[in-house]
C-alpha cells in the first residue's frame, strides 16, 4: 500500500470507530 492509501484507511477506520462506539458499548451491556 502507498502512504496515501494507508492514511485514507486510517482516517476511515477512525471515523467509523467514532460512529460505532455507542453501538459497541450497547452490545457489551446486552451481553
């Protein structure tokens, strides 16, 4: 991978992580 692809993936994963934090915490509480 090129450095630009790595930066793109990293920023995408971070943005998805922010969105998914609440749902992940909810799933942990359900379990």
